[in-house]
């Protein structure tokens, strides 16, 4: 059993040695890798661009914390694993985080950060969304030939009687229904929506805005809209067809499609036998009652043990059916993994403010934290063991390092743990960021 007094903690001994602990170690941080976030942010200009877009109506003579330092403090903390403003009650004293934010004294308190979130409005959120798109465009050294935009919705459980709270039958809970847009691993949009609306609500408008902005920078780029059947809407497909935008969308099953697919399904059953599996692909022409004309539908007729498995896609892309399904459409699963990183690793589900725009602001702060960590993964971790690591793994390997922080008038020294096992990787990342 642990014994302690006011100054020393005594633990079970090791051999003949007594084990004691106290809190006299000085300024020690568990986030010794936070300078990597600062360096990446300096190269991207991410938080600086965001802070420059946020209208600040505070009285200049009464401000202790600039908008830039507030945004940096919140975004860096999310990347380091601190999900809530209350964490900053102690975190504000961390010398390593203070240095990363660019301050010599205490950072903002939880009430100050809460006031920041409560000042968020439509214009703030629109401006941050614009910064995310501009960051995406600037991340390319040469113009891309093709961009595949993955649209997907997910659920975020509410934390109480918040503005925009509705029950969603599919998820069987009160939740929000944010919309994400990714291109590969890069995030373009994080848009909070109430769950009472259609899962595809505003997807068409966002697609139009993104296509317009992307083609301003790259007039010849091919753009493909990729999503599941929840986004298969007549108006979106019609707009894509008239604006030279490809689409590859899931299509919900129905009795007409299943009847058209039966010849291939019967062949798959015969090939699979009683306990085997077989998969066949085919092209169909199909027009729903709300469509003005027929469209190309890709059929996957698959026989699994003891059941049929029909799947349908609708597309205006050229190419072999099996390749479009297996190589192109199935790759959208990576966007779902990126959403999991947002929610599980960077706390995008921590939308617990009462007001709507405050929660949208929190969602965007998580998106900014993801943009920073993804940029480190893309630019500094290529060819390493962490080239495809999740944000949580990168945090544990590169950011969560025990270190002593020494600060005086001439320099700030961060003395990283000598037992840190990934020292060579850390040196490599630092070198790559310094020459980025």
C-alpha cells in the first residue's frame, strides 16, 4: 500500500532500495514533441491564416491573449490529445506548449477559451472552411490531373439539450450529422448539420463550390464525386453531367434492379456451389422513376455462403465494371478511416457547447488539428514506419515525449528523455521539417 506525507511518496522497494517520489522535478512536460507542430504550422501558415480571418471585436487595450495564440493553443492541444477546454486549467502552465504557441507566460484559461468558442458565428466558420480549402490547394507542388472527392456523413451524439438536437432513427440516438469531404487523406470540409435532415443535404451546394474553386486554380483537372448510396440524388448527378464532373455513387437495391440482375446472380450461384463464393460484374442500363433518362449501373452479383449479395453503383465514368467497383469505389473506405481519426483521435465528437455555431467551430478546430498532423505524416514521415500511421499513433510516437524544459532570457531548452525509443525517427522528422 502506498504511504505518503506532505512531501514524499513511498512505494514498494526494489531489492534493498527504497522507492520514493516527490514533485520537485521542476518544469517537466509530457509533450516534448510539440515543437514539431509549431514547425509544421509555420510552414503551412495554417493558424496564422485562420486567426487573420476571424473578426476580433475585443478592446485592444484589454487583451492578454491574441486571436492567434488562442487558436494555436486550442489546435495544438487537440493534436496533443487534450480534448476539452477544461484541460487548459493546468495545461496553460506547460512551458513546452507556451513556447510552441509563442508566449513567455501563462496561456489562456478555460473561461477565456470558452468565450472564444461562444463568439463563433457563421462568418467565422465560413472563413475557416475557406482556409481548409486553400490549404488543400497549396499542398500540391504541381497541378493534379485528377481529384476524387469523397463525401461522407457520420453521427456525433449530442451531450444534452443542445441547439440542433434531433433523434435519428438509423443511428437510434439524438445526434448531429456532420458532412466530411476528403481527397485522399487531405481534408477539405467539415460541416456540422442537424440529424433531422437528409444525409445528402447541402452536399450538392458544397460540391459546386469546391469544383468552382478547384478549377480556378487548375482549369484542366478531372474531378470525380464519390460517395455511398445516401448521396445518390437526381439533381447532383444531373449537375455533374452538365459540368464535366464524374460521379461514382452507390445505388440502393430495389426489386427492379434485383430482377435485372437475376441472370448474373443465377450464374454466380451455379459457380459458387453449395458452400463456396463467387463474384460477377456486369453493366446495366437503368432509370429510376425520378430520372429523366437511363444511366449506367454497375452490378456486383456475389454469392456468399447461404445468401446472395447484390450491390449496385451508378456512374458516368468509362472503364471496366470490375475495376471501377473494386479499385475505384472500394477505395472510398479510406475516407471512413479518416473520419474515425477525426472522431476518435482528434475529438471531433466533442461538440458539447449549447450554441450551434460554437459546436461547428469545435468541429473545425478538430479539422485544423487533423490538417497539421496529416501534413506531418505526408511531408515528414514518407518512407518511414509511420508513413501510414493514424493520428493517435503519430501522437504517441512523436509528440508525447517526457522532457525537462529550461527557459531563461537567452534560450529555451527542451531536454528530451534519454530513454525515448524513437530518437532517430524524431531527428529525421525534425530535419525534414527544417528543410520543407
